[in-house]
């Protein structure tokens, strides 16, 4: 596979491309450059932009100085699984979980579902099944086929069924409701589902901004602009990922709807985070 040289980030160019007739004040441009960490990201891309897939992810985790400790992953038998996990952070949690799973099953590879934002990371394209919610209509039409091919393959599927990262609801940081498609596809492809819990949270600023945006009736997900800033706040931290026991696909029978089964697996994942006496894990 030819190497991809990543494009550097230029906020001013992006703004001009999106709104060519709008003269954005320099003060706002500089603020946006700071919250998306333009200089630091470009520093990383200049050094590691030639990497693709897992090597690109490994370099990113090292660049952020993040340490991951897994619990239960090494106890899983060989197999092809759907790893369904919570999504507390919106960035480093996803790539760290995927990297840990790859290291446990290095010969099978992994696939993420990705939205429009992540699909723009060309260096991670080998790991993605793009799920475009807006825009590219041809990709939307071909999605069912691409999803089925991924689930029917031997790769490990890494899914975050909430779709977006956790929010604060009624004063409590909450994993949002999971979508049911991972149940449907796992049954169709005869995959066991492994619930996963990543122990982490974003800043109060992020949760407060999301709630203020909702109260004002603003539909645009403004807080997403700050996810890169939230990721850089996690630099140098240690995180724990808890892996449950595989749930065979035959469990998901007609006694509940697929949405009810998705809700049930979500609770299995969240319960993993409540364990007090967790076994010693493996550092990555």
C-alpha cells in the first residue's frame, strides 16, 4: 500500500473554503487555531504523517503520552468479535481501545465505524468503515454492503454504539443510548459481542457547553469543536479499559427486540466500570 502523507491543518484555509465570502476576524482565527491545537497537530503530522493504520495510531498514543491498562482482554479466547464499548472521551478512548484489541489479535486486524469527521483522517482509512451521516450520498447507499462485508470478515469489529461521546444529563455524566445495529449485524454474521468499558471523562467545560448549546436551541454540535482540545487535556494520563466475557450471538433471541438487547449490552458494559477489585491488567 502506498504511503499517505497527511495534510497539515490550516484553520484559516478551512474557514475560507467553507465560507469564502466571510471575512473571519483574525482574533477568532487565532482562537480556533489554539483550541484545535493546530501547531501541535501539524508537528505530529510532519513527523508521522507517512504512517497508515495501526502504526499511525501507535504513534499518536505515544505522542500523547497516554498509558493504557487493560482488564480481561488477555482472558478472551480466540474468535471474531464485536467489541461494543462506551465512548466517554470522543477520541483517545476509541483509538486506545482499538490499539489494545489489535495487540491481542494482531493477525486479524480491526475495523471501526467512523463518521464524517473521522473519515477525513486519511491515515486511518485502512481501519475505517465510513458511516457518513451527511454529504456523500453514494457512500450512504453503499453502506449496508460495506458493513456486511466487514462483519462477515475475520477482522475484529470495534463499535461505539452511542455514536457520540458521553454528555452530562441531570447532573450525571451519562453514556447515551446505544443504537441497535451492532446487535443486528452481530447476529447476521454469527459474532459474539464483548462489552467494553473505558474509564475516563471530559472536562466540566465540555459538558457545560453541550448543555448550554441545547438550552439555547442550537442544533449544530458546537462542543465537537473542542474535542481535540479535550484530547490534549488527557496528555500523560493513564486509563483503564475493562473487557467483559463474550456474549454469544444466540443470546439475542426473540425474547427482546434488538433495541432492548442493545440497551442490555450497554448496561453490561457500564457495570464493568463499577467493579472495585479489578484484576491486574496489561500495560500498553
